[in-house]
C-alpha cells in the first residue's frame, strides 16, 4: 500500500454525517484529497445514541478515533418478554473478548465529535444541496442548488435514507417494513446496572432501554406503522397504555417521558433493496444511502463503518493517473465485497421480532452461552475479518494513523 508521487484522487463526498466523516477520515489518511458537502447549515448530529459493536470499534481504531470514555461500555444484553419471562442474557463482554474490541452505546453527537477531532473543518461545505451529477471521461461533476459545480475524480453518496446520489445512479427506492420506533435519550439516574442493556419483546411491540453514558439511556418503543399513520395528539398516552408494566426499567423510562420527548418520533423503519453492481462509473454509495435497514440489530452505523474500511482498502493504491477503468473496477470490487454481508445483516434486521409468549418460549430453552456464540459468530462473519487484519497490518507497517483525541 505504498503511495505514489502522482496526484492523489480528488474525492467528493455528499453527506457530512457519521458515514461521510468516517470515509473522509479514511481517505485523507490514505493520502487522497477529500471535500464533503452537506445540505444542512452545520454538522450537528440529530437523534439519540448508537451502538458501536466490536466490528465498528475496529474501524474507528483504524481511523485514529479515540473512543475512550465515550458513552457506556456494555457487559450484557438481557432479553425478556412483556410478561416477565426470561429469554436470554447475551454476554457482551465475552463477545468483545473474542472479537478483540469493546461494545459501547454512545450518543450520536459524541461519536460525531470524536470523528471530527483533528478533522480539517475547511474540507466541509455546508448549505450545499446536490441536485445533479454528470459523469465525464476524466471524472465526475456535482451541481448544487446555488448553481455551483464541483469536479472530482470520484463521488461517494453518503447522504442517508433519502439519498440524492442513490436516485442518480438508479438504485431502487427504500421500502417501508410496517414498523416504526419512538425513541430518544433521557436521563434516568435511578436505573441500576449501568452496563446492562434491556430488550423487552411483546405481542404488540418491542421496547429497549440501553445505557448511553452518565445517567443517559437510549430508549425505544417499536410499534406497527403504515403510510396512512395519523400521529396521536398525546403520543405519550399511547406509549404508556401499550408498554406500562413491561419491566421495571421500561416503567422508569415511561415515568420520565413527556410528549416533548416524543416530538421527533416516530421514525418509520425502511429497508433498501441492496443493489447489485451499480455500473455507475466513478460514483458509489455508502452507509444508509446504500443500505438503510431497520434498527433491530443496531448495526446501521457499524455497517457504514465497514463500508468505509472496505472502500478505503479498495482505493488505497489508486491515484489520479490510475485511469477511469481501474477506478471503476475498484468501486465495483468494493460494492461486490460488501453486498453479501450487508444483505445478510439487512435480512436478519428485517425479521419480525414482536411475538407472543408461545413463539418465544423455545428461545428461552437455549443456553445463554449459545445465544452469545451465535451473535459473536454473526458479527464476525459479517465484518470482513481478513480485510480488517490486512488493513491493520498495513497501517502499522506503512504509515501512522491520523491522530485522534488524547
């Protein structure tokens, strides 16, 4: 992975959220020139917290992002039914030991701040909404709503569920799954076991209470959703009438919530059909723009980070004089490499989770160590361990990782 003296690739990234900043860090680390564009006025992150599993933590290390002290390290996930029946306790600490990286819950804004530490702010252009893309013999041009046009060697669409770049390349639109999440962050100092996450499954919905650092918890309540959904005037009453009494931790959260905490909810669940080869020349997709999926497995951010690792590895040896054919081949290799793993994760995340007691009873007969083994095997098998090992080895030998927080 030795850099040549030729001009580096000029990379345009549309979307300056977690996905866009992550891939930009990796490409800058590898010697490319990167400019990010975002239609928002600033790069403040919305939403609550995200789970960084061991696969995502590994990529953050490669990017030189120090996550020490961020959010809350998790030791276990306890799964129960809405009537109190125990289903499983997943040993997250054992999973982390086997995969060589921790698992943590971290507020999205904290994650973005860590990603932005040491990042060149002049590489980000806000208030820039992409409206058109033109591929050329020697690169790609992006037009924006203010009339400006920027040219580069390649374009990465990291602009989320409603991606403009996804529309441009003709990938199929996202499909609603019929569920939605009411979710957010709230302070619950009374909650014990700060390193234990809870999932409660019922016949009419699902709930989760995951500690996210200090006294903050990420909470969610999943309910059916349809396109003709009418938001209730007092949503907190609907949530309480459905989920009260499910567990002590759920009741603690419900006691804290008001309609104001539900103002941004619900968030409908969507799933992108993962596209085949895009055949889009010097254009590709990353993160939710490529593969939005339901939050059931809490893998969305982690899959975007894995996109970053594989894409950067595919482009590491390329420079501007490598030629359009070599660049297109590298992008198609990245897409093909990610397709199989992403489809597996997306399919698993889209499985029906809400069930009655009779359906869940057999799962309670499975030993906890087997539940832990299955999840560990799943995370490992969908995480490109061979590519991760090669990237880590090459970084250690060839070049230092960009500095992060100290």
